[in-house]
C-alpha cells in the first residue's frame, strides 16, 4: 500500500513536472477523481483543546467521513488564538483535500473586531464546503445577583459585572451589546473559557455571564443560575422557556456556528465528495443523538450560504459595535 | 460528605486496568526514588504524554500520582544503604539511616521507614478524604481576588522556604513570572513578546517547559554527575523492627505524620520541606539530641512519615481549588489539563470518578508499597548499577517522542530542548528549576486574577483586604515577608555568639544533597 502510494506520488510529480506550466493542479496528491478521494490520511486540525465543543464536533465529523469515504481523518488539536493557529495551518496547506478543518464563525466575524489588522483571519483564504451546526449563547445571572429578566438589568443600581469566555468571542460580543443597547453600566470580566466563567458565576464573583448553552445548561436545569436571554434568531430547542433577546426588545443577535473548510483552490470534486459524505453523516441516528446530547442545533446549509451568512454577520456586528462604541479589544 | 461518591471511587480504583496503572505507577515511583537524580517531577514530565494517550484519563492520573508518593518510599532505600539520598525529600534520612546501617541495623531502619511512610500516608489520605470535600465546598468563595493572593503566596513561599539559596530561588521565580507573560494578552489581545511568531501567540506551553526543565535538564545533568561509580550497598538483615524500636519510633511517626500533613497543604510546601521540619522537630523534643546523626531511629521515622504525609496532602489544594502546591503537583496539574480536565472547584462535582478515583487509589497504592518495598530492596539496589550512559539516551528519546505527541508540534520539541539546556545550566550554577516552573504556572493565574479583581473592584485595591479569605491570605503573606526581617532586626540588637546559628552552612549542605 505504502509502496503503491509513493509510486503514485512519484508518477504525479513526474506528470506535473512534465506539463511544467501547470494548469493540472488537480492531479496532485489528495487525488482528483472523486471516487479516489481520499487517497491517504486526511488531517483535520482543530483550533481548540480536546474536550470542547469544537473538538467534539470535529471528531464526530471525522468519524462520519471515515465511515462514508474510507481512509482515516485524524483530528489534530492545534489550540490557540481563538482558532487562528489552526486556520493558518489549513490556509497554507496543499489544496488537494489532504488537510480539511471544521472552523468557527466567531474567528471570521467577531475576532476581527478585537485584534489588530494583521492578525485577522480572512474567509477568502478558504473554500467553505458545508455548514455543520449552531451553538447558541445564553445570558445567565447568578443567584446572588437577584436578576430574573433582562428588564431587571436596566434597573440595576450599581455597575453590573459580566463574565465572558474571552476577548473576541461571541460571548463577549453578545453580553457587551446587551448592556450597551440597554444603556446599563457594566464591566466585562474576561475568563479563559467557559468553565472558569461559570465557576465565578456560581460563586457570585460576577453578577452575570454569557456562555454557550452546552456549558450552562446543567446548572440552569439544576436551578443554580438564572437564564435571562438567548441570542439566536429563535428560541433554543434545549431551553424552550428562555426568550430571545429580540423578543425582549433588544436588537442583539449573536450565534456561533461551525462549518467545514478546505484550503483555497481545492478541486471542486474533492469538495463535493466531502460535502456529500457529511450530508450522509448528518442523516445517521448516531450523529443526531450527538447533536442532541451536546445541545447543538443543526445548521446544515451549503458552503455558499455559510459564506453569505458570515459576510452578513461580520458587517452587522461591525455596525453594532460602532453604533454603541464598544471596543472588544480593550476589556479593561 | 457524599459517601456514595466516595465508595464509587473504590469501584473506579478496583477496575483491573486502574489497579494495574496504580501498580505500575508506584513501582515506577519507587524505582526512580531509588535512582538518585531522577526525581518524581522529572519522571512525571517524561511520562506525561501517556496521560494524553491513555484510554481513560483517570487511569493515567492514578499512575502519575503513584509515581509521586511511590518515590517517597524509594528515596529512603538509597539514603539508608548508600548514603545517597535518592530523593530530595530523603536527604535528612541519610544522617541517622546510614548510621544505623553501619551498625548493622539497615533492615530495622528500612522497616521503620516503610511502616512510618505507610502510617503517615494513610493518616494524610484520611485527612484528604474528610477535608477535601469541605475545602471544595468553600472553593466557590474563591474568586479572582483569592486566587491572586494565593498565587502570590505560592510564588513567595516556593522561593523563600524551598531548599537551597533564597536569592537564586527568587531569581528563578522571577524568570518564571516573566516567561508567563509571553503570548497574546487575554484581556486586550495585545501581543507580548511574541516577535510576530504565530507559535508564540498562544504563549509558551507550560507542559513543554516543564518537560524541558525537569525532564531533559535532569537527564543532561545526571549524565555529567554520575560517572558510573560502583556503589556498594550495606548488607541488609532482619527487616522487621523489634518491639523496642517500634515503641521508640511510634511517637515520631505520629508527629511526622501531623507535621507532614499540614506542610503539604501549604503552597510551596511538600515532601522536602516536611521532612526537614520533622527532623528538626524530632531533634528538639528528644531527651538526648546528641544521639541524632549517630543512628537515632526517630531520625528516620519522623522525616519518612512526614514526607509521605505531605506528598499526599499536597493533593488537597490541587484537587479542590486548582492550585498546585509544588513542582510535582504542577506536573499533575499539567497532566489534568492534557486530558481536558481543568482542576478547580468544579472537579469534585463534575468528575467525582476522577476525584475519588485518584484519592482512593492512594489507599491501595500505599498498601502495595508497604508490601513490596521491603522484598524488592535487593532488586532496586541492583538497578543502581545501570550506567547513565545507557539510561540517558532512552529517557531522552521517550521525552522527545512524548512532547511531540501532545500537540503534534515539532516547534514544541525545540522549545523543550531549549528549556532542557536552560534547566541543565541552572542546576549547574545552583539554581533550582522548581521555583521557575511553579512561578510560570502561577504567574499567569496571578496576573489575570489580579486584573479580574481590579475590574470587579472597579479599580479599588482595598477589596483585597476587606474580603475575608483574601484578607487572611494577604495577612499571611505579610507575615512571611516580615518574619525574617523582624528576626534579623532582633538578632542585630541582641549580640549572640556567631557560631550558635549555622544559617549559612545549612544552604550548602542541602544543595549538595538535593540532586
């Protein structure tokens, strides 16, 4: 097998070399005929540590792709800079389908609002293959704060503190917008991820926090923290009693969603093969149960729709941030 | 207390795989305890990637914990038989242990040490079992101000009361604090000391640094230190101590366990400090202090009970509030992070299997150690004959492969080697890497907690003093800083004979003994 592969690679290199001036890019490594894909192991870098939702989703998709297409799709954790490290690796990988990655919307739509120009990751460096799922944010208040609804926040007598899951995350944006739209004096307290922010909220160290639904739902159901609002376009299936921000008269809509990307210039037939395999995976009971268990709402739209949504969100967020004079990059 | 969770913990431990991991852990621990040079922190650093690749993270953590307390047993053996402390925490055992061996009572010394170790550890585990959940229940009251104060106390204590030269320890700790600032600032996302490198943007990985400083550094240092000198161990006869010996040793075992338990909980404390304190205490309460150094059984019993008690109780701050008390706990902290568990107040509720599994594994691990430590003495002594020239390349290879598997990053390998060289040079010049690693871990916690606190306080630092828990910690910090100063002032006023206080000589003694 290995010998066969390397012979193939030599042959391919020879062909490419012979036809010199290119134009036959699509005969490189990862295989060109959709029936052939994948011709070897496909790396799936993920920009988060093991155990988080991004990681779990990548692993579930990896399993699905391996079942549908054969071959192996090892997930590689490359955490850091809200996924920018993993993104950079995918962007500069060979565009032949041998490196693919499930990425987060926040890196493209929200992080640019917080970091300097040259650190921005652009969606233009990737082909978006397929949408995956949505992970909603929820605004929760600590028991000790006494807040029971978004209206209570407006009537706060002192500065309200809100924990976020970090700078440049959707959680920070959702909370910042809520307080600014409401004109409530508030202070952002950034934590390193959802778990420490939740711990601080449970201990009444902060009054409120914006978290992902999956991170907060256990303690919401146990009655230890109070959900005030979700930020999606409609209510979240897993928290049917919690109203959206829009319902409560706040023009705030922020969501995290994930989608499959490949490096720019990856052949269309490879992209199609991945998309088809993913759609087949989405239909399996195992995958549906996985979404249910992790409080993920399916968002299985096409790649083009994802890009359109990203552009729209990015513009909308930028406008809102400007309108309310929010500086995400400077929490202090 | 949740007795069900506690009992479920035993179900976790008694699964055959976990029992096996526990056995492997304590055996490795005892083995490296025997080998002078390779300490528990270094071994945990080298074997850390196993945690990442194990099927069940609980098994991996059980094994790594076993290495730490197992090493406390092993360290005694070489102290007694060869006059070489296998571990820093067995340095004081050398004085009376080797004296006993010369009198032909090596077996008695080892027997008492094993019994004392078992007793000290068991007392401490019971303390941990009862106290752990109580501390954890207050853990939610630990907000950013408390963490900031506790981290500061930890850095201060590790630098000032650790073994070796205080100034050098402070320098090492400061470098550790500086290293912690590298990377993208999590409050403003400004880049600090990243030199436009995407790799450095997420900061220097603590696991990689620790593997370099402890793992590679130790390997390089040992390669130079041990030239394969033949060791001739003392003969062992009659392992079971007589009733008279036991009667003489038991109060020391009790005191040692008590001292060890409390010193282990303190940030910056741990087995080394506990053994020193216990030895000093024994000497002080003895009717005839001159016996010490000439084969006093209490001089073995006290420190050996204390270092095991401390090794166990230092799990309390780690498992309940997520603060590593010493370098070995910092490695365990890293291991937990590697398997995707953030040590903190949520641990006992979210992962009771892990919390109780690890704690209960210690009951069983110590039982295994008690049973095995004596019969295996002969084998372990033979291992001392393995030449470092053979051992070093193997461990180096394991370390390099290991660090790569954590992040699949070649960059990490180079970072680790660079820190390995730094660690080697530090040891050579008398700087301990321990304070540096601990300051590195606690540095980012200290900084971000402080900034978070200031945001919560709305810029008014008096909140640190008015909150009860952080106030108490700050008071303790002031005490730690003030006490030596007061002492110094006092000493200057009352002229004492300069020979009565051998302050300076302590340092050089310990340094020579500590690996």
